[in-house]
């Protein structure tokens, strides 16, 4: 028997979702371009990818200002709109309908893939009795994606920013995660991909953090550190 199974849990591991557990099966720009074709518009997906990156960088800091009960939808709508900045749409383009189609598309499990190293990592953590949760700047569309990939029942609690009303690195979302999980700050570890949102955000409230560098560095490369910090 692996010696890890003799360890006694004393902590909880929270996982970020996007680019930590899940990643798009095709690029964002390709999705935007594909749905635009339904409305008679042909677009270069690589230009839309560039537009998305620029829009994300410009709007990321304002995401926490969105009213909670909008489920971040207004913020996403502006992001999609600005993603087309390098490819201006005609004035008659039905952007509202287009956005609704794109928005719902990203709730489809088939649009996402799970990093393969996640599965053995979760199995080992389960074997040693370490509780796993999710702490993500996502919205309610995460639920059908998790369910579609058999991940929903692997995590408890699942904390997503649009339901809490605060985004990482706001300390309040970390405190909420502590409250709902029943663990104290020094018992919480966050695994993510963003040095500021996940790394600095966690450390500022007394959590431990491990930052992945995908695709080069996945959960299998930090498993020993996970066990060290939570057992």
C-alpha cells in the first residue's frame, strides 16, 4: 500500500476551475467565429482570439463591479463585444441574439476538456481522506460543465464568484469559502494558475497556494507539495 494512504487529513484543497482543471476544447476565437457564421458573418478566429485576450486584459479588473444577480452576464457581454474590436460588425448585426448563443455555448460540457492529470490527483487525495473543493471566478455555467465531465460530486464545497458576489483576490470570497467548508485559513490550500488572483489572493488571507504553469506543470508535479501542506 502506498505510504500516502496512512496519512491523516488536516486540511482542504480548493481548486480553481479555468486553466487549472478545465480548458477550452477549441480556442475562444473559433467559438466566436463559429457562432457568427450562423448570422452570415465570416471572421478570422485568430483575430478574434487576439481581440479576446485584449478585452480580457482590459476588463478583468472590473469584473467585481458587476451586480451579483446578473450572474456576470453583463460583464461577459461587454467582453464579447470588445473581442470584435479588430473586426467591426455591421450595424445591422443582431448582437444580442448572437451573444446569447455564445454565452450558452460555454455551458456545454463538450466545449471543455479536463486536464488528464487531474483524475489521478483527485483519486490520491480521496484515498488519503483530503477534502477537495472549488474556488473559482466563474458563474453558474460551471455546474453543467462539471456534471457533464463527472466532476460535480468530486468537490464540496463549490464556491463560484458570481454566487458569492466577490471575485478572487477579494478576501471576502476566501472567508466565505472558510465559513462554508468549516476549515480555518491555515488549513486551506488553493491550487490555481494565476499568480495574482490565486497566489497573492490566497496568501493575503493566510492560505497556502500552489500555482500551476500549464501545460508544462500540472497537478502531478505538485502532488507531494499538496500532501505536505494538507496532511
